């Protein structure tokens, strides 16, 4: 256990993220009583004296810089992202591009101020330039996007902390869930009438756990409720290959779905078994080829770096298999173990498994993405990520996911529906610091179904208060 000796607990979150980055897989806690310390415990003193008499933003920046230099000296390590702890590093570059800063000034901001490596600074700037070019064709201030959550999965993955429920255990609730979801969709459509809808994203869970007739019902409802004539992109995650059938793919195609995800996470069967994905790598290939045969020409595949038991050789095998399939986009995640994930809850059970991620693995994934013609177009980071690295979306030019860019750069209001869905309204999107407000639905499946009128009322009040 690492204890943080901190005189001002307002800085604990900053301290925890940085300490976990230098000491992955170690638990941290705020030091409250040093009489209980054991010889196996470590205490890190985090000075806050330099944070007095300045703005809150500057205080946190000074604190992180000072603690980073201390931990760097203690460990001899340099973190690839320096002391940046935010989830959207490319947003710094994007804002500076909008303000007219030069490439040199942007690189200096990353490298000299935040101690970011040259390669990561270049990545952030490249992503920001691509995003800016794509969003120039989107009137994101006047338009909006929607997210529709389907919280069912064949099984729950070991690392997952999203709102998802086993289909086998909750099959009887699926139609009740869709009844509630349709009610929410009708309210949103009525309230947003007259506004231009830009993108639609069905996420989860796994939307393709729904039966063909359920998918058909949901997409018919979407078309009946919303004006789809302005929609630039309609994405449905078909993330689990064991949920994909030709009948479901034909339903998606019939309704104009133009982008899907078929996500292996890894192409190593042993790892798939460990992480609770009860399908094989062969099924991934079969689902991908099935989607191609139905006519899908914009398929994304997700992989995760740093999965338990995997190293560079396992990653190379996965990338070789994906290279053969040649998807239009490849999203590369670095494993982030959230508190709600089984991998964290059952930490002791998995303590003997290795969790490896490094610049070498990230660079290898980037090389393979380039080999299939994909360039980085969006990026984000999470707390507790293996190697303190990043998630990057790579895409063939022209096949980028607009929704991903909008949500990462917080450029457009995205209204989210379904259990655990979080609506994010963006105001003054063309300003350097737009105002962002959120309204959330309950995560629990049964509660969402039984309290759907309350969820709608939350949105009604939110929309009224914010003049949406």
C-alpha cells in the first residue's frame, strides 16, 4: 500500500493518478493515521505549499508538476504524457490550433511545460489537426447527436465497468427495456424537433444481442421519430462476434447503418477465455467476413493492449490476424482497470498474471494501423491505464467516426438514452471554454424500466432549465 501524506485533500485525486502511473497495480490511500503503518507500506509526501495564492487551475497544475518531478526522481522513470492527467490531451492542441498557435508553440506547450515526450506531442497535434479538418464540415453548434444504449451482453468481460447485463439472465426484460427506451426516444425526438441531427450511435453493452425483430423494431422507431435526412453517420456496435448473425446484419443494412464495430480485443483464444469472452478468434474472422458479404464497407475493430498474460508476441499475433482482415478502422485501447471491473474486484485471484504495456506495444499497434492505411483521428486517456498510455482510433481517411470526435472534443450536444446513459449538453461550443452540463439516467436495468417516467422528467427539467 502507498499512503499519500497530503495537507490539502483537494489535491488527492491528482496525487493518486500520478502515483498510480509510476507505481501501477499498487493501491493508494490518503494517510490519516501513521501509527498503523507497516514495514511493507510506503509513504509519499506531496507538498502543496506552492499552490497558495493562485487560481484553482494554476494550483492543480503546480501541484502535479512538483509531484511529477519528485516521483520522476524517486523512480528514474519518465511518463510518456508527463504530468498530464486529463482524458483529452488532444484538446489542448485543438484549442491552440483554433487560437492560431503555430506547430512550434503547440509542441512547446506539451514538451516543455508538461514534460510530454516528443512522439506523444506529435500524436496529439496530428489527431487535433485531423479532427479540426473533419469538424469544419459540421455545424456542431446548431446540430446535435444521439447515443442509444443497449445494456445487454452475451457475458460480462473481466475488465468491463460499463452498464451491461448478461442476456441469459435478463432475456425476459429485453422487450420491457425496449418499451421504456422507445418512450424516451419519442420524448427526445419531440423535444428536439427542428434541430438538425448529425450522428447516431448505438452502443452498449452489445446492441446485436437483440434479436433481428427487436433490432428492426428499434431502427423503425428511430426512423419514425427522428428526421434522418441530415444524419451523416449511423453506427451500431456489433462488438461481440458471438452475437452476430446474417439476419441481424441484413436488418442493420436495410435501415442504412453505415458503420459497425466487430471487436476481438485479442485474437488469442487463451486470453479470450481468461477475460470472459466466450467466443473464439475464428468466430471473430467469421463475423467480419459475414459483415463484408452483407455489404458493410466501414468496419471498426477494437483491441486492448496489456490484457492479462499478454506480451509483445501475443499482440503481434493479434495484429497479424487483423491485418489479414483489413478493417477500415482500428481502435487501440490500453487496458484501464476500473474499480467496478471484476479484474479489480478480484485482484488477488489474478495477481499472478502479467499486465504489460509499453511504448513498444503502442508503437507496434500504430505501425500495423499504418500498414492497413489507417491514420490516427481521435484519442483519449483514462485513469489507471496500463503504462500511463492512451487509446487511439485509427482510420482510413474518409472513414473516421464523427461521433467519436464530437464526444472527445466536447464540441456538440449529445443526448443519451437508455440505462446508464449520460447526456452531455455543450453551450458556446465555438468559445475557448464552452459550458458543459450533464443529465444522467440510472444504471440499474430494472430501475430504468420501472422509473422511465422519472428519467424523462429529468430530461424535461434539464431541457427547460437550459433552454434546449
